[in-house]
C-alpha cells in the first residue's frame, strides 16, 4: 500500500474485540513503520496500565477533557512520524454488523490537525473455518481525502470499504 511518507497516518477501523488494536499495532510494525498511537476509552486506559506503553491515550473525563484529547490527537497527526488509530464507533460492536457508525469526535480530531495526513480504512474480520484457532483478516484501503471532509462523507466512504471487505471475506474458502 502506498502512502505519502511526508504525512502522518490516521487509521479508522471497526471495533469488535479487545484484540483488534493489537492487530493494527502489528500491521503498523510490518507495513507503515510509524510511531503508534491509539485512542482508547478511559476505563481500559486505567484498568490496563501497559496500554500506555503501546501508545494508548484517553480522555480522563467528559466534556472539555474529551475536546482536549481530540485536539491532542489532531496535533499527533501533524507529525509525519505518527500513526493514530481510532475506532470511530466509540465502543465494541459485533464483527457481523452491516454498517459502522461514526461518532462526531473523528471530524473534530481531523479538524484539529493541519490535515496533511493519510487516511487508511481498516476492516478486520475473524473466521475459524476448519481450524481450532481463528484467523484474522484485515482489509486496508488508502482513502484519498478531499480538502473538505465531512462526517457523512467519511462514514459513507468507510462503509463502502467495509461492505467490499465483507464481500471479499465471504468469498474466502479454506
């Protein structure tokens, strides 16, 4: 996958498991090779202390603290050495849902940046087939963002990628 090397990476991904952040952490190590950051919820950030060593950050409270955290994420995106992973759904959903919802904080984060970034869509699915252990399949797409990005445009483009990825996943045979 080709990305602009002089720009940061914002990865938008479906959130179905506690493990999906680790899948994308691994993909970053192998493919993008950027400094990894991930926006997590405050409960997990507090409860699972080692997440901060993997680049996790979270808002401590609601309201102004959330806005400050989104602003912080936007500033991370101003540095070409960084990759920021966000789960736009904001919480865990089944891996079998038909559409990914987007919280409005995603656009606030993008608008807090200088908008010189690569936007990568990631859709991850898990299947067992005939094996005892599951396999994870992550489909990536580099989205050529326009100067003006709205929440609806972003959500629509992501869900198109998600739908196409689900079709590919359903065509797998092992």
